[in-house]
C-alpha cells in the first residue's frame, strides 16, 4: 500500500492528525541529515505494529509530503492510524 503523509518536524511531541483528507505526522526530530525521515519510519513502525523493514520511504526524501510503501493491507493501516489520532 502507498501512504502519502505530510510531515511536520521539530515539534514538541510525536503525533498523528487527519485534516482535509490528508494524514499529518508531527515529529520531534529535526529535518537535518535525514533524521526526520528515519524518525518517521520508526514512529510509523511503532504505530502500525510492523517492523521498520516493511516501511520504505519511496518519494519525498527532502519534501514535506512523503510517499511511503507499507507492506500491510490498507484496512489495517487505516485502523491503526485512526487509533493513534490525537
């Protein structure tokens, strides 16, 4: 499944939001030297209950909008993301 998310680095806390039909992920990590990308994969692996190797950043390495390839069903991913909404 491909998941498009908007990433907001340098936040006070990690969290997930859903506004205007798009997923927004807040990360504490700074957008320096790929730290935010690494933190994004680690955070999503915790939220989705998957290993980090099953989540791959395919597009948007230096952009705010990222495309992730996730080895899981769309229904399962949506359910876990909705459960993590804050």
